[in-house]
């Protein structure tokens, strides 16, 4: 089997249960002010069940069946609906939390509480009923508007982001060394070869000295996505393209993808490095397996120290690592710069709010114990075709001598 079927079943089962709980909560809270009859209630809960099953069914179809127009339509419908629904559920939760705070403040003030009670008495359709119904429509409208905006942001071509990496005592030969970073492209159910062709075209126009692809290239098997990934062969740079595995490669048949990428002429670094001679100076380009790879393939445990072996005489040491958390070991191994992705910068609301609870390094340039770290927001997207507050990027990092 090209991927772990047991893990897929467990993931989809847990995912479906979470969706049902979230969708059910939002549906019950939004419909509460309208006093639905039995027929309307049945229709509502049928719609909830349909929406819950829409996304896992689209994902399964993308794994096991060749792309067709109806499948593409199903996938876009499913993942767009997922994005809309997660935004809507978040709005409902935040509204209800706000109401709890408000009711708590009224409870503290007996006078206000009594006033509120008197206002509601003797009225068939109170002001409170109107506000509750208006609130439900308003949340639906806001979620719809954000979904439309997020789709536009996600589907447009990624912008080029230029980042200057200041390096003390950098050899003159490496001053101006240009790295193009692509990350988290997620070729799969809704991102196909046409998107990647445009990314390759833009990347080639940058005149980079090397290209780094920092994981999560695919969401699907080689058999399903080989043709859609083939535009990567067109990447051009002085020293070539380097790739490290992300967690989604391990969900998609990583060994087959490693072979496929190597056949395309891409350097896959599995706790390894390659020394590049550039204008009389040496830069070590190392790469580690995904931070959690050992949970799927024990022999793929990430190891920055092993990746650094043989780089002692390099003038500059670069590490490619999909997850930013690799930087803690990368600093101990003496790397000067780590390039990562994985976080998507949160991708869209509410992810870009809660991502900070789970990741110390979310996006942009930072430093940890002498090792600089750049975290890309990603070149594509995962799941819902949405980007809100976390634009996709093709990153150009330029090494510059800093006295």
C-alpha cells in the first residue's frame, strides 16, 4: 500500500466526529431563535449530516479515483464549505462567549437584570428575539463574505517576498547568495499542475542560486499526482533544487515520492547535506526529515546533528527543516540559518489566531540561540481554498554581509 490505510481511517473518523460536533452546535444555536417545525428541523439536520460527510468523501475520492470534472467540482464544493463552516462555527462560539460575559455582568447588577426582565414581559416578539434572529443572519453573511475574500486570496498567484539575511563575517563570495524557498504547496484535491507551473515560472524569473522546497509538496500518492508535480522538473537555479520531507509526504507514500523526486533531478536530503562551492566560498545545504517522521517510519527520525556531519569547514551552514521546532536541535548542531514552513501562518481565521498557542515560531524571520530561522507562510494552502491574514508566498532570501 502506498500510504497507511489504518492511519487514514483513524484520521477521517476523528475528523468526521469533530465536524459533526462543530456543525451541530452552530446549527442548533443559529436556528434556535426561529422555532422551526418538525419538517424544517429534519431538513436542517439532513443538511448538517450531508455537510459533515461532504469533506471526507471528497478526500477519499481524490485518493482513489482519477480526476474528472465532477470530482473536481465535488472537491471544491467540499473544501470551500469546510472553510465557510469553520469560520461560521468560530463566529457562533465567540458570539455565545460574548453573551455569557454580558449575562454575567447583568447578573451582578440586580437593577439591570430586573429592567431586562420587565422589557421582555408582555411582548409576543421582543427586541431580544429580533436581535437573536438578526445575529444569526449577520453571522452567516460575515462568514460568507470572508469565505469569498479568502478564496480570492488563496487562488491568486503567490506573491514574491524578499527577505534579507544579515550575516556577520560572511565571506565575500557568499554576499548576495540568493535562495528561493517554496513550501507547503499541497498539490492534491484542489491544487493541480497549472498552479505549480505558474509557481515554477515565477521562481525561475528570480535568478536564484538554489531552490529549497521545505516539505508538504503533496496530498496524495505518486500514482494520482505524478503528472501534476512534474512541472517541478522545470525549476532552474545555479546549484539546483533541494527538498526535505514534510508530514504530508508521510501520509502520501513518502518512499515512492522520494524516488519520484530524485528521478526528476531534485536533491532529497534525509538527514544529509551537500557542500556547494560558490565564488570561492563553501555553503553547506543540509536537510532533515520531518519532525514527526519517526512516528510513521522509525528509521526516518529527524537528526540535525547527523545532517551537519562533514560541514565543519563550510563558511555558512543552511538547514532545511519542514517544521520550525527543528531549530532547537539545529542551533545545537551549529547551523547559521534554518528554513521551514508547516504553519501556513495560520492560513485563515480562526487558525491565524490559535496557531500561536501551538507554535513558538509562526511566520517570518526570528532567531534562536544564534541560529536564524525563517518560517514561510506557504506557497499553496491545505484543505479549504482560503487565505485570510496569511498570504501565500514565494520567498527570496538573500545573504548579506553584516559587519
